[in-house]
């Protein structure tokens, strides 16, 4: 059995932190894209951009659950990781809910 050294643990932690930061950046980019053009949500599920913020959030959570159970990988030119897109959509829906309830203003 391999015992992780302190240097390996530090390297592992650094890689994990970098991966988290990259994921958060990609999600923020998708949030920005969805806020600039909500019609992009239609690529995730037809009719998603037309739903109320709460229904949109419910639909996106269901899509995330489905993606976690049955992951899709689209690599190659123009490939996307669906979970990044879905988490961006979830942040967009959360922002819309907050704006609708008055918790957040521009």
C-alpha cells in the first residue's frame, strides 16, 4: 500500500485547488454568457429560458442530477463539459430568483 508523503499531499492539494479555481472560473464565464444571452439556455433544454426563475432552477437541478447519473462527454472541436454549463445555468437561475425576490439588485 502506498503511503502519501508530505510533498505528494501538498502537490495533490495544489492540483485540487487549481482544478476548483478553473471550474469556478468556467462557471462564472457561463453565468456571464447566459446573462448576456438567455436564449443560450435553450441549448441545455428547450424552453428553459422561458421558465420562471424558480421553475428554471428546478429544471436545472434535475438536469444536473441526470448528468451526474449518466455523464455525457463531448470532446473534440467545440466540446463542452455539460456540468459546467449546467452549473452556470444554476447560478443564473439563482441570480434571477434573488433579483425577483428583491434580495439582489443591479
